[in-house]
């Protein structure tokens, strides 16, 4: 009934997202297609609709964008129906559609000669010649191609490069068979590439980076997570020949300070991910801080050699950082948080398991970082009510907070929940010092504003049923978990 009212009342609708509206059926999509002839963008991701919906959608003559992520009831026959209808589609997302194969995509491409973007990530298992042949017909138009999770060979990558040399984005994340030879063949004719995703392509070495640097000088985003055979030598080439690089993901690549010294030449860098790179130290951060003044996101997850001195360098040179992940950087103390307090642009800060920080440091962050929206303090065992009082007093824009395992009491929790009017999402598992009454008071103080909670399953049976009903009625989703009380350092 809801969709029917929309389509009947809004016949000139041009953009509609039905993502996760799982009660909508083929009948609803058919009605939509008959009533809303002006639709240009439609998202039916995660719906249980089938091929009949694609038959209906194929009649929409002005439709340019169609997303059907994880539509498990759609298969090659449905894509064939799309190819026989209107040829107006320019952007299609069929990622995570389990029953789609190369043959179905080939038929889709055959009917849409002006396609610009195709996302088939985690749908295909192997590349067939029929798909490659039809890709070649899109040589002048296709700019974005995502094939994550596909089994590919050097010859397949060569064929893609030769067929689609206008590509600006290629996604090969978790593709088996990606080698240096394959990347060299792919990028040689694709000089316009700006986004290259090679996440978890474990066979790649510095030779692949050399090829990218030589051919893709306009690249802005390079994702290399878990490409553990690359080193500072390959990154030196990237830094030298890709001057407008804005984002690079080196998570779990094992890079060192020498690599960061080269990356510091990329003055346009905005996003830098270095998680699990344990060889990085304060020296490397000093290189980045001295030149990368435009940095807005930095991930140092489990970079265990980073100390307060590294944060001092960051605070001095990278004042525009909005998102900072310092989880498990357990050498950091309150002195480091004092430096963070001067980073006024911070909105997202992750400090999980920083066992040396206390409420004194959190107070510095709360006072200085007025724009803070998300804060993770899980397993920061020395955070107590003093820290919560500081957040309640100064972090007035906070929306999401994780305080699991902190040594707070019901009084501090209640004051926090009643004071932060923007707070919507709180994770509070194993707050051992908070009584049942403390939880009751805190939750009542924020009831009506909370949208998400994470708490121990044992509380479900002892909290007031009336309170839980109130939370549910106000739209709050509670995730109940069973977790043993285990302390980590």
C-alpha cells in the first residue's frame, strides 16, 4: 500500500531508492514501472524481487541508473529481459547477485550501448569470452568497471585494457590471478585511470607499481591493502610520477618509514591508511606531517610503535584531519591526547585499547575537539566518570560513543546520556561498575533520542520491560550480545 500511494501520487518521480524494502514484490515494481515513466534512477538492492521485475523495469525509457545489489532472485534470464527493453541505461550495479554469470552480463551489455558504469563485484566466478567481446563494444563509453572477487588471468586483463581504454576506475579487489604482468597489460592503454583497487591481490610486487606510475599519471586513488610484497621502492615511483594522488590504502602492506618519506612528496594526499604496518614509527609520521597538509583521514590501526611524539607532529602539520584511527597504538598516553585536543577539525576518533590513557586525556580531547561526532573508547580501562563528565560538558555534537569495559558508574553514565542531546548510538558492554538502576536511569534519560544500543544479553531479563518497550517504540534497535569478561592489554 505504501509504494502504491507513492507511485500514484508522484507520477513525475525521477529518483527512487527502495533499498532494503523487502516487502516489495514484483507486483509493486510493475505498478511503479507503469505509473512513473519519468524515472531516471532506481535502487532495488536487497529486495526479493525476481526476473519479472526486470521485465517491468525494461519499459522505463528514461531510466539511466539501476542498482540491484544482492538481489538473489535475479539471474541471467532477467538481465536478458533488460537488454530487450529500453536502451537508456548508463549505470548498472549487479554486485553480489549470486545467480548472474558472464552470459547474463553479456546480454545486458548487448542491449545498452551507452553504458558508462558497470559494477559486477562479487557476482561472477569466471570471465567468459562473450562478456569480453561485448565489453569491446563499449570502448567509447565505459568509464567504471568493478569485477571484485573474479578469477582473472593476465590475458583477460590485457583484453579489458585494450577494449576499455577510456576507463577511469577499475575494481579488482580480491581477484585471484592478478599478477604484475596482468596489471602491466591492463594499465598500458588505460592512461585515464584515476581509481585503481587492487585490495588483497597478493601476487603483486613493485613491478605492478612501476607500471601504474609509468602509465597512470592522473591516478588519484590507489588501494593496495594486503599487497605485502610491495615496498618503498615501488611507492617511490608512485610518489614521483603520480603527483595528484589523493588516497592510498597500504593496510597490512608492511611498509616502513622510508615509504612514508617518499609518500610525503604527494602534497595532495587526503586519505592515508596504514593499519597493521607495525614498522611505522614517529619518524614516518613526521615525514607525512611536514608535507601532507591536506590530510583529512589517517588510519594507524595497530601501528604499535607510534608514540605521543608522533601525535605532536600530526597536530602541528595536519590540522585538517577529520578521521583518525589510533586503536591498539598502546604507547600513547594522555600527553598524546593533549596534542589531539588542538586538532579542531576532528569528527571521528578511535582510541580502542589505549590502556595508558585516562580521563585527563579524554578531557583534553573533549574540550578541544568540538566537532567530534564519533568516539571509540572500548577497553580504555582507566576512563571513569571524570571522562564522561568532560564529554557531557564539551562534546555536544557527539552522536556515536563506545565505552565498553570502561570503569564508569551509573551516575556518570546517566549524566552523559541526559546531557548529550545528539547522542544516538551507544555501545556499553561490560560496564561492571554500573548497577541495574544505573542503566535504567541512563536509558530513561536518553529515551526518544537513542537509535542504537549494544548491551550484554543478561540485561534483557533484568531491565524494566516497560523501559525496553519505550525504547523499541521510539525506534531504538538493541543488539544483545554474549561476551565473556576478558581483559586485553
